[in-house]
C-alpha cells in the first residue's frame, strides 16, 4: 500500500489521494507530489506586526500615525482598512482608505482585525 504524505502546510496526517492530487481535510490544501518535491510549497507569507498571516480580503487596523508623502495629511492610529490586497514589494499591502484613496502600506505597521 502506498503511503500518503503529511500535508505540507499544516502537517496533518489525515491527507488522502484523489486522482493525481493529495488533499488535506483539515486545512483544505491540495497539492501534487511533483509540486511538493519541487518547492515544498514555500509561499511568500505576509504577516502583520503580531505575526498573524494576512490574506487578500482581510480587514486591518493601522497601528501608528503614517505620514503621506507629498502631503500634510496623516493616516491616524486605529484607522480600519477593509478588503486589502497583497502584492510583492517593499509596500506589500494595496488598499483603499476612506478619505485618502488608493494607497500602499507596509505590513509592519498594521494588525489584523
């Protein structure tokens, strides 16, 4: 009998095989054995100031006053930002802030709500 590998994301032992895919019922992660061998499913994970993993669509709160370049405006502490989008780069959060418009933020200055 073939041994089914543990889930590469949550290390669950309850994974099962469905065709050419392996599926984890605990975290609902799907992978093929080839993709698991190639990169071991190491994705770029973006975390907030407390270490919580951020995902697209999350709601966050700003943890310190942020000056806006080229303006005298400031995004105040406690400003809630809904429906974020994660992007690659130094400023890894793309969002719209009420009263300011489209903006990019660094994950080190926000916390997940």
